[in-house]
């Protein structure tokens, strides 16, 4: 893949995807499964790239792991915490701009 000149060779162009509050639960699930930063990026991005490769039937691609069903309650709880943290950060940034 060609990287645009304004990005480092280690980065791909950003893609805008609108995802609702499920994004926080997605992050929470990955955290609870032991995920963290991957190769200078996020575990979320890496998981999505793996899913897309699997979905597109790329040779050697495997379906990403899912959290066990028993983790659902923890995922929802942690997702709500992450959402509150993100909302607080957004409010703090907005106050600094004023």
C-alpha cells in the first residue's frame, strides 16, 4: 500500500467511520482481553484490520478472537466508564479553547 507523503511510512491514511457507543464497549472488550497498544497504533485498529482481512478472504487471514460471553457484563460496565472519561476529556478540551 502506498503511504501519502504527509504520513510516516508506518501509518496508513485515516479513514472516517461513524460508530456509536459500541466503540467504547469494543475498546473495553479488547482491554479486558489483555489488549493494548499494537505496533504504534491501537488494539482497536489492529482488530478491525484483522476483521477486514478475514472478511475479504485474504490468504492466511484468520477471524479475530471474541471475548467470552461471560465477560459481557464487565464489557458493558467498562464501556460506560470509558464513555464518561471521553466525555470529560472533550469538555475539558472545549473549556481550554474558550
